[in-house]
C-alpha cells in the first residue's frame, strides 16, 4: 500500500471475509480489500465518464464497439502484441 493509511471498520458476510482472507496470501486481507476497493472505484469512475460522454454524444452503438475492437486488435498486432499477451500484462499491472 502506498501513501498514508487510516484504519476503518467494515462489516462483511463471514463467508466472504473468510474467502477473501484465504485468497489474500502473503499480502494480507487489508491489501486484498484495498485492491478490490481500488478496482471498484476505477470502475465507478469509468461508468461516470461513460455516462457523461453518452449524455453529450449519445450511446455507443454495437457497430461502433465492433469497429473499436477491430482497431484495438489491429493496433496490438502492429505493435507485435497478441490479445492474450495484452490481457496478461494488464493482470500483472493490477497485481502490482
């Protein structure tokens, strides 16, 4: 964890807390929960951005999403990165 920290008390369902504790490994439950909350905040921020952009420009069509995916795949190929390599690097960055 980076920066200053502050202790909070949260209530979780026991089975979820124990599952998280068992999955946290050497990093500990606090780091595991910190990473989970960080990912959720990022998702919430992204959803807010998408909402703002859609309010200004209208919703993104399925056709446009397909075009964007094709453009991303083409760009990855040009960079010599396969889609699976890109996904693996993203997972590694999240874990760091």
